[in-house]
C-alpha cells in the first residue's frame, strides 16, 4: 500500500512488506555510506581549516566545504524522496568568480556551514546507528530462522563453542527453536518500526541541518532592512523625478507657453519679432522633449523593456568614453524588477569605473547558470575599490540585497578590479 505526501511524492506505508523491505535496504545503503562519507568530510574539513594560517587552506577550503554541502544536500534529497522529510537548504550564495579569500571567508561566515560541521559527527554516530537499525530489524530475523532450521550445528562446528543468537545460547534443537521464536519477535518489531526508524534518521538529520529560529529571525531582519532600503530608494527616486521635472522640462514648457502668448500679441504688430520667438519656442520644445526622454530613460530604459538586459547593457556600454567589451549568454529574460535592478547596478559600477579607476578598457560578462544571474565588470584601472559604507558599491549591494543578490569585489592595489554580482532568478 502507498500513501501520497503533501509534496506529491509517494511514500510506502510502514505496515506493508514492500515498505519494510525498502526501508531495510535503504537503511543498509545509508549506513554503508554515512560512516565513511561523514568521516571523510569531517577529516578533510578539519585539515583544510588547520591549513588556512599557512595559506594552503585558503585555496582548499572552498572545495572541501562545497563537497560537504553536496554531501548534506544529497541527504536532503533522500530525506524528501524516501520519507517525505523536508530539510531546507539555506546556504548563502557565493559568487563563483570571487577570489579564494572571498570564497573561503564568505563560506565560513555562513551559519549553514557550521551547521554542516556540527552535523557530521552526529551523522557518523547516531546517524549511522539510526540508519543501520532498520536493516538489522529486517535481516537479523533471517539468521534466527536459519538457526531454527538446524543450521546451528554448522555455526557451532565452525565456531567451536556455544552459538549465541541475540540473548539465546543455542546448544540443541530446542534452544534453536527458541532462537526462531525470538526471530519472529524481531520480525514483529520490524513490521512496525523499520520504516519509522528510517524516518527517525532523517528527522535527526533535519534537526541538525535546518536553520534555527535565531537564523530565521536574522533572515527576517535582513529582509526588513532590504525592503526599507528599497522603499527609501524609491522615495528618493520619486523626489529626483519631481525635481528634474520641475527644474527642467516643466520650466521649459512654462517658458514656451509664455513665448507663445507673446507671439500671439506680436503676430500683427511685429511679425519679425514673432518669427524669432517662434524659433525660440521650437528650440525649447526640442530641449524639453530631450529632457523628458532622458528622464524616462533614467526611470526604465526603453531598450531594457523592449530588448532585454543584454541589449540594454550593450547600449549602456556604447555611451561610455572607455573602450568596453560586452559578452552576453542569456537564453531568456528575467522578471522585469530583476532586470531593472541588474541594469542600474551595472550602470552604477560602470560610472564608478569611469570616474575613479583610471582604466582605458572595461569588460562586461553576463550569463545565467544554475538559477543564478551572474554579472562581472572588470577594468584594468588602478584598483583599490572597496564596497564599504559611503561608496557607490554599497548602494549597489543594497539594491541587489532586495532580491537576495550578493556583490563581491576583487580590487588589489594596482588593479585590475573585478566586481561580481549575483541575483537568484529564473529566465523565461
């Protein structure tokens, strides 16, 4: 008999023979993989962390921790598929193009990394036992039945003494039948507990790997801050638009209206003067239209809405006074808010490069892999860029944070500078 979980996966009923068999085989497979896998991951991690002070660990730690995460994620998949136990994966994204130092300490600052490391010793002890017990309950009765069938004589001759099955000393056929009865008892327990014990294994894993309430509270705090930053940014943008309209296009339109009124009065009295004012009004209308177009482009560039992020960034690069190469590998389009955030983030990074880097060449790379939009902007300038408070990059980081995005900066003295941005998203 099977039952269907809320997630849609089909789980075997704990009272079915098929469910008992699957749980026993799966538990045995887990036990064979759990102990060596956990020991290997834990040992490699300790060695790699110990080598950080001499520099070797800076290079090896990201690879080792990535392997630990893969080991934990594989257990999450099995927990969901085999027992319907959902264990959320809450790793902070790390830009793949970041330098080893940024990757190492970015991963070590992630609370999920330390949850993994606390889980490994538990997995190699209690996890191993809870994975092995379903197999023991299922397969150990087979030995009892073999003893009851008379094979105790073979076992006794091979061992050269009394053969024990569980707590029963087998010295004759009568005690062998007692061992068979004990095996029936084990099989009875297996009928009720084999699947449940496998579920206990995965619930233990979930208790160690799932985010704590404190981390969830911190996550809520971060989301609250990014939402507040987004609201403040939107309010500031609205004020800028109002100011630009008031000081620019509105003023020109008001002046043009006054000129048209004067032209109306001078049309019969001084046609020549009226013609000059008409020419001035025409120029004012052209200037007002240009300012309105610039204002609209600053709100949401038409090329971004019509042709997508790749072409919008190419158009942005064409307006730069520095030679810029753009490489785009996008097979679809992200949601409009994500594209807008990515576009203006790239625009801000390019503005900083033009103003402060002293570079004569810039490279931009946009691609999408593994549900992640990755953008890197590299220049051959003097370096020294930081993403601290007060810099333009801090504003970019806040903009990306609204979408759970991250920003990494590699800018040694003397250059080059690479700014990597990542935004989790899907393309349509």
